[in-house]
C-alpha cells in the first residue's frame, strides 16, 4: 500500500512524484501494447460498443437457428473438400444431416430452413471428381 499523501503537498504533485519514481524504477517498461495506437480511438461513440466486442471476442452467434445451420453447412461443405479421408467425409455429412433433420423438425423461431438432407453419395462423388483434376 502506498503511503498517505502529506497534508502540505498538493494532490497533483504527489501523484506526479509517484509516477516519476515508478518510471525511474522501470515499472512502465515493456508493457503490452506499448507504442501501439489505441484501438477504436477515431471511431464515433457507440453506446453498445461493449456488446459488439463481447460478441466478437466470444464468437457469439446472433442468427436464428435455421440461418446458423445454413452457415454451418456452407462452412463444413467447404472444409469437406480439404479432408483426405472419405470415411471422415461421410461421418461429417451424416452429422450435418442429423443437425438438418433436427432443425427442420423443431425450429419455431425465425425463418424456416430451406435445407434438405444432403445426398452423401453425390457429395462424395463430386469431391472425388474435383480431386482428380
């Protein structure tokens, strides 16, 4: 705990003296972000800035379940192209089909899904032909 401010000293000079002492001891050397610009310094004030940062940091999805599933299916189909093992591709498609069936059967909020069950054989055959090229 720091010492109490002497009565005869002004608050400003007392704080400045503590800062100078800390600087001379190297307390401010090698701090993370030193020399970097402050994030969002020039941005206009947004009252929901903390919510947006939380959503970005925690990767929270705000989409209705049907749209979230469509987004996930698109990402997984792109990832399937890079998979080496055909059995893993079939397992991934089976998992996606289970999720599609579940969302199609239960979603009551947001837009309805436009996704039907994926044709596993068609996806695998298309993947095979693209890999041969």
